C-alpha cells in the first residue's frame, strides 16, 4: 500500500467546505487518495460522504477549498471537467436508459462525431477490449432493461472507463446487489487496482470495506474524524468512529408472542401478461407478535409477493386473508383499502414507490394517509399540523437533517428510508410488510431500525420482512422462509437457521 504523502496522491482535497442553506454538509475536509489504491469512505447517512465526492466530480461547487489531481490544482465546475481530468463516478441509482442497448448507453454523449456508424464500430471494439482487460464482459447488443442489476452496474463502470477514467468513485455500489454480485464487483475492483486505477468506495458496509479497501476514511457530521489502514483496524472500531459511540447490532430479543393469525395466503399465484408465472402456489401464515423473514436471491418472486400482499397487484389464483378481509381474483383490493384494514407497507424501492422526490419531507411523512385527520380538514391539508407531525417523526426516528420543509430528494438514502419507516410504523399497523429494511442504510441506523421493528413485534404487530442480507434475516426473524423461482421452498425456525443452512436451501431449490 502506497503512503498517502504528497506526490503519491492521485486525488487531494484541501479544506473543502460546503453548505446548503443552514445545513453545513462538509466542514473543512482534507484528504488524499493514493494512486492505484482502493480507499473506503465511510460514515453515517448524512455524514457528508456523497456530498464530498459530488464536489470532486463537479456536481456541486465547493464554497471553499482546493482540489488537486495528480498534484495539479483544478477547477471542477461540472462533471465534464471531472471526466476531462480522468475521474468517473458510478452513482447508487444507475444513470442508464433502459430501452437502449449496452452499446448505445456506452456512447450516449460520446458518439464520436457525425458518422455514427464509424463511432459505433470503434465503441464496440473498445467495449470488447475493456471487457477482456477488466473482466467486465457484457453483451453489447443486450437491452439494459433485460440485464441483471449486477450487469447494469458493469455497464456503468464500462461507461466511465470508456471515457478514459483513471480514477473511479463508486457511491454505495453494493446497495442493490446480491451477495454473489457483490463478490463479483470486488473481483472487478481488485482487477482495476492492479491496472493502476484509483478507486474511492463510498459505503456504509464495514465488512465490505475490510474485504476490499486498502485504507478507510471515516466521516462524521461533515468532518473527517479518522483515517486507518484496513490491516490496522476492525469493524467494531470503525463503527464506533462513525457513530461516536459503541454500536450493538446483537438484539436482546425475547421469544415471539405468536397471537392470532393476521395474514394468511393459500395457493397464491401470479401470472404476468406474457404468461410468465411469477408466484407459484404460495402458502403463508403471519401471526401477531412475530417477525417472519423471507430469504432468497433477489428476483425470485419476493418483490411480486410483497406487491400482492400490499394490494398493488391482484393475484391470478389462490386466496389471501388480511385482518379478516378475504382477497382473491374475484374480490381484489387496492393499497388504500389495505391501509384501512391496518396493513402498512415499506416498499423495496423507496424512490419509485416509497416517496415522491420533489415533495417536501413533511408531505412524504403523510403520503398515503393525507386524507385522514389531523392532516386533512374539510378536504384541505392542514400544513402546520403536517409540519408538526413530520418534525415529531424526524425526532423519534433520528432523520437528518430535521428539516420538514426540505425536499425528499435532498435527504440521503438512509434518511429517506428512516422517514418512510417512521411514516408507516407510527400508524401502529396490525400488519407490517418491509422490503429490504436497511438497504443503503448506515450501521447506526441499522441498529435503530432493527430495534424499532422488534418493538413493533413485541407490541403485537405481525411483521413480514424481505431482505437479501442473510445476516439481517437471521438477526430479526422468528421464522425464516426461503423463496426460489416464485415458490416457498423451505422453512426453518430462528434457532435452527444459519447462513450455511439458508444458502444450501437457496442453492438446492
């Protein structure tokens, strides 16, 4: 590992400062990133990690400070400037056109002049070369919409390499990946490092930092509070540095109460318009006072199951009973009716289904419940009441910044997640469906969310959790179901479950 001394740094930031109104997001940060290294940048949601890297990439202008690339001071006025200096950024939410092919996405904005055919031929050859050199092979003629999430991420990395990037910023790259896809990503990052590419990895997953990074920089409340070589630290120390206190992820969880049945499914099936069977004869029982976890590789029907249970999609066969209400193909139900019955839903995709990015946080805090008192009077929103409600939720769930008037899009992913969880859990639902409860969430917030879910369980709520994080399933669930190919292929009690057992059930399905 190269020393981060002057002359060895590919990237150097000096006294970077940035505020958004009253929010002081980055406070005089200085750091250096060694050439041909992988540096982990960790911190709680809202610590300033993504803001700092967005300044480096030219998405934001720093209020003060200096950026040096390969020892030369530069002015990053836009991403175009960053690309010109060899910096590429892969965002947490991919910037791809779903209906375009891999090759079309690759050349978008860099078509190579008026003779498109010539530019496309050169781009195809370069794509094949990059795929061979870095282990990033993707079918150039495949439609992006038909690719797995892991393959889409490879396309994003190929895009920045195609534009000549020597320095690569990845923002929460494993937040949407399965464990297998994450392992493959790390192989790619190591290959990039071996070929001299400098990588900055923004993440909250400390085990991943320890597995792939040479060095880790810890941010808290907009400041760098520590730098460590990964060989000289551990996850416990990093967690404490991030949060400013000791973090306990082990749950003091008593046995489940297991009261009356709140949700029952028998033979539940879903077939799409193409005739593809997405759910195949699902049988499920969910009782008050228990947490049932669903494990499985992403894309095996978990998303569709949550959608049917929440009333977003109607089943094509089978029967569902929720809080005494029967649902079948002849008697469908919509999400509003489900909410009236006492069912709350935290969707897997918070940006598409959990909030409206342009809405203020106060509006997001009542989304789906906006026509109910005390938020609505005489068919008009009571803005002061909504603001007070949001402020209280932010206080209880530690949403940062505590600014009800701030647009939802201006919160970090983890704080968006806490706001959605606060909205749904504050209604004291009888049934709570949660998809990927801590996706993109930092370790301090994970601790908080897990404890709140257990509190809801102990208060008598029936909770169903879908997560690709086996460790999370094992920590929270009283019973674990394994899904594969749209079917439930196994069930195991919490005291008999471990990652090896669940992994074998997933693989043998």
